[in-house]
C-alpha cells in the first residue's frame, strides 16, 4: 500500500536535503515530483497543487540556510495533504446509526458504482462489521440485473448470518429496497444495506434507475464504491456519479492490490467527499476505517 506515493515524497525530500537549489533546479525538481506523483495515480490538478504549495519554500533563502530543510518540506507537504483530505467533511457512521436507533428508524445505506468495483463484497463486509458492533442488519438485493447477483449476495448474507431480501431477476430494484426497509421497520432492525447493480455513468437508463432507488429508499448514506486499481477511470466516474446521485462518501476497494496509493488523494480532491473505509482484501474483516493521518504518516515514513 502507498509504496509508490511514498517513494515520490521521499525522492523530493532527498533532493532538497542534498544542497540548496537555483530557481531552474527547483522547477526541474518539482516537474519530476509531479511526474512521479502522476505515476502513482495522483491526479494532475492535485500534483500541480502540491508542487505550487512547496515552490516558495524551496526558493526561500532563509529556508535553505536552516540546518535541515527536509523538516520544512515534510511539514509543508503533510499540511497540504491534510488540507486536501479535510476539504471533505468527515462522517461519523456509528453516531448516525445511533441517532436513527433512538428514533426507532432503520439507518439506510445505499452502495453504488460501476461494474465490478466491489460493491457486493463491501455490503457483506459492512454487515460483518456492524454485527460485530452489536447492530442488526438486513440486506436488499437491489441488483436484479446481473445473473448470479442475487445468489451472490444471499450467500454472503448466510455467511455473516443476516437476512437478505430479494425478488425475481428483472424486478424493480427500488421495490426490493422498499421491501427491505419495511422488513427492518417491522423487525426492529438497525441498518439496511442496499446492494445495487454496477452501472456505467454513461448509461442513462441505469442512472435514472439509481435516482429512483434513491427517491424510494431515501438513504441516510449514499456510498460510492471505487476501485483503487482502475483509478484513472474511477475519478471521472466518481465525478459523474456525484452529479447524478450526490453521494455522501466513498469506499476505496482493492487497496491491498494497489501499490501506488494516489487514488485516495485524487478522489477526495475531485469529489470533496470523504473516504470512509478502505477495502484491503477479500475476507469479511478486510475493511479498514480510512484515516487521513494514517495515510500521511505512511507516506512520510
Ligand atoms: N483484493 C481485493 N479484492 C476485492 C476487494 N473488494 C472486492 N474484491 C473482489 O472484487 C471482485 C468483484 O467484487 P464484487 O463485490 O462482486 O463487485 P461488484 O461491484 O458488486 O460487481 P458488480 O455487481 O458486477 O458490479 C470479487 O472477486 C471480490 O472478491 C478488496 O478490497 N480487495
Ligand atoms: Mg455486485
């Protein structure tokens, strides 16, 4: 995780350490830094923003004379990274659930995104996590399109011992979501997890469909599930989904298989929505709360 991003930053810090630099050298060095960040899936705007942030300090004579300018570079860079992450308000999932519990209402979470990013697996991981916190859960099989989707979610539901509400293939996904919410209300269930079919942002019908699911289920939380490995596409997809669904936050999956690490920065910068969790494997327990501080310390250590 984050290996490549870490090496971009340590490369920059190392060059600063060696000697003071002329303006031309600073430009060259920042150019290389930008390229290496982009190779780590950091979006171009973010790479430029980070370079602009650091340029004045690299040119500042008084900074060059300090005994260890790398301390300043690290500090400025971690401030800049932190600023990107805090542009997105944080979401306290468990307080939200508790608040709905007090109102005797289920907390409804809708998972959405393009095909194959890990939505269904993430629904199962969420069920596992919530159950381990003593909360009750029901799943809605609102992917009524892809062959095998209902069986896939139903099997996960069995594995983690929760109920999954399903209808036939081809039925209205919004109606399935409504059924699951009614079930939760009548059985005093704390959280409803709605799995949806993967959809390309270019498919107008499917995007209309997700709007209908949102209207009918009125979710407390809409989560975009994005795949860290397919990141070049995922950032533009996230932006398009945001226009359509105004999702509240994101889950970044397959981070275990992604050595680059720039995806997290890029999606937060592009959407201004927080990442809540990282998917770090295929087991139910492989869901880690996302923490900007942890990412920053991983990048600098
Ligand atoms: N390594 C790794 N694999 C993951 C992770 N999350 C999901 N996967 C795998 O990704 C594949 C697709 O996962 P699904 O959960 O079916 O994805 P989906 O978004 O529901 O797919 P569609 O419903 O077809 O759009 C499966 O093989 C999962 O095991 C993760 O965090 N790490
Ligand atoms: Mg699925």
